[in-house]
C-alpha cells in the first residue's frame, strides 16, 4: 500500500479515507465471524460439545495407606512417603486398602 501524506489531505479526502477504512474493516470482520462460526465459536465463546470429564473435581476414596495412616487416592503425583517406600523395596500393592474387597467387586455404571 502506498504511503499517504495525511497532513496534506483535505478534510473531505480524510473523511472519504475514513469511510473506506470502515468499509474494509466491516468486510474483514464479517469474514472472520464466518470463519469462527465454521469452527464452532458463537458470540466469542466456544461451543462445548460433549462437556468435560464427569470425574473432574470429585473426591474419590483413598486406595493406598501407609502404616502411619496417611492416604492417597491414586490420582496425581505420588506422595513422598510412597515414593520413599517404593525406593526402599516395597511394592505399590503392599499399601492397597482392603485388598480382598477390591478384587471381585466393581460397580456398574448406569447408562443415561
């Protein structure tokens, strides 16, 4: 685009230039809105399809317990006490809570 000397332009020429810039911006905006619509974004907010995880943010019962009573649910980073015990030669299964009840029993999830 060629350089334009705005200081040398008349008021009418500046108003005409402003009108053309506004028209170009409106065209560009309409084009971008069409692209966003095709991508699934409506009104500036993304349309969520399927939602997030149903388990996110829910408390779960602990799966592992050390002899001093500290517990871990099996989510996230392993606690220091468990890492130290594993390095000391223990196995993860040694810390399972109620091993016999866990083996055969599983809850069925209801279908919605």
